[in-house]
């Protein structure tokens, strides 16, 4: 076995057309756009918007969203070319196998576990937290926290976590849905997407009436803006180059960039698309466009309703920033604050669903190539879904979600995603040089400029991650090489 052997593209395309024994082709362009929107709009919209406004960009967070979207678009264009040209499940793993060889493909497949599996576990833990908030903290502490967490209540009694049961329940329900079928999962995802997008649009329409022009003046955080204090402690300092003015817009873009993560999960469903050559570019780029428009409008309304300085106050601008803005500045619309919590829960649910689906499809491709045990590619005799992979994934992700604190995953999800973006961007340029005459139903424009910009921007984002995250990520990659 050669460590650098590449998969034959003709064989890969033949595998994609194996309609009788492979995954069912049931998804249209609309389903794929809904999958993308389902994966992208999660807590990022409700949490990252306020964080970027309060920490760096001010009302100009709308421009930050545009900058971040342009960065994502470079990678998205590269994904669209690959997904139309090589319409099989596996996403960045499959594309790397064709362009850079087996070792690189294994590395990226291993890295994608950080994006999809750890991402699903982390989001399910957050789902549990928000459900408890919606229920007024009625779930006992012991049954919604890991054994490594504890809380001392007002009476001095120490509560130790036993397991995070709600996180386990949502993972089980979504796993059963995925086993039942991709079309059924897509329908449920579309309903969830409709609910959360409807609530976002309601907030935008109603909130527009409460916009105060003075909250948007000045639009950029001015140079020399005084630090914001809380009980004598500095909680926000705007002296850094990426903390005010146009530099602050770039700093804000780095914060909201991660609110766009998820569109690449669309490419893992290529083998289940009815007409992948046409529908995959529409699904990937369409979901990016829809989410960017929603993000810009949402950011404009949120920073118009409440002063951006409110979003650095620990009592206002953290996870409940949107609900706070509604309660404090939109009199008579308390019900909308509850609806936003429902939208966040819906958002988390669709993110988990798409992440679990994406991971099982990557495992499916890796098992077909002999890099994982065959059990990961076994299809259900009736539903033709990789049901054994779904169950194994539920055990792994469920164990993490039930017994490990959510903070442990940190930015590892972002590392896995950005690493995939870098290799996909590089792969487009490599394949253009090595196979210039290949049929390309969708072509990335301005090659090599677009792939280079995609790779450079994503590499910069990787090195902007904190040192501890990078150490753990590279340790995980080293473990992956040892397993290989």
C-alpha cells in the first residue's frame, strides 16, 4: 500500500452512479439549501452577532458579516466545483483523496471528526442548557450536567452532575430519524428551518420599528473609545487595532466567521442528491447567500434596537443578548423573547441533525475505501442508510455529550472546519493543473486567485485560534496518524 496513492477519479464517479446498491438519491436543490441553512443558523446568529458588536465592530457588525461571508464564499466556490464534479458522500475527505493522496485524505477525514462529531456533541449540550432555560430550570442539576461539573446552591448544598440526559435524548431522537431515511430527515429539517427563519424574520420586521438612529451613530467604534468597566474591572478595551474603526470591522469578522460554519456539510449529501451536477452548487452557494442576507438584516436591527455597549455587560450581552434587547427596548413583545429561545432550540436541533448526517457520510466513504472497518458502510436493507455507522456515532457522541462538559471541545470544531476549507481550496488548484480537460459542471471563477485567497484566509483563522486549542488539535492529528 502506497501512503501517497490517489483514488482513480473514474472509479470514484462509477461508485457515485451505483444507484442500485448505494445511498438513495432523494434530495433536490431546495432540500440542499435547507440542509445548509439548517447547519449554518444555530446559536451563531443569536450569540455571535452581539459578541462581535460589543467586542470589536459596534453597529458595523453588518459589514463584518459581509467580510466573513466573502471569506466563506471563496471556500464555498471551491466546494461547489468539487461537489458538482465528484458527486459522492465524503466531502473534503473524498476531494483530498483524488487530488493529494490517501495520507492527506485520512488526515482530513480524521480532522472532520472534530467538526462533525465533536460539533454535534457540543451543540447537544447547549441544546440541553436552553431547554432547561425554557422550562424555568425545572430539570434537576444532576440530570443535565456531566459528572465533572458541580454547583453550590444558595443553601450551601453542593450538587454534582450525574449525566446530561436531555443532550442524550435529542441525539437519540435525531439518530433514529437519520436511520429512517435521508428524505424524512430532510423534511423534518425543512420544518425546523422554516420555524427558526420565521422567528428571525418576525424579529427583523417587528424590531425595525424600534430602531433608534442614534444607536447607529457613530457606525464604527471611534478610536480612543473609553474602556467599559464593571465594578472597577475592565470588561472591554478598545485600544487594539482590531477593536475599533475599520480594524474593528475585521476583528468582528473573525468573531462572526464561525457563525457561517456548516455550509460544507451540504457536500456530504452529494451522493443522495437527485441531480448533483446542478443542485450541489445551488445548495452550497444558495444557503450561504440566504444566511448572509438574514445575518446582515438581523445585525442591523439588533444594534439599532439596543446600544452596542449593552452587549459587553455580563448581565445583558452574553447568551441572552437578543432576549434582553427585546425585553428592555421592545415593550409589549415579551412573547418574542420566548420565541427566540424556541428558535435557538430549533436551530440547535437542525445543526445536530446535519452534523450527525455529515459525519456518518464521511465514515461511509472512508469505509468504502478500506480506511475504516466495513461496518461503517453497511446500509440498512430497507431504508438504505448507513444505520450501523449512525448507531456507533450515537454511542461515541452520546458518551461525550452525557459525561463531558461542553467547554472541553472549545474551538476544536472550528479547527476541523478551517483545515478542511484549506485543503479543498488547495485541491481545486491542484486538479486544474493536473486534469485541465476534465468535465466541470460548475467552475470556480478566477483560479488560482479564489483558491489561494480561500486557503490563506482560512489558515489565518487557524493561527488566530488560542494556543491551547492548537495544541489539542495537533495532538489529535498526531493520534490520527498513529491510528492510520
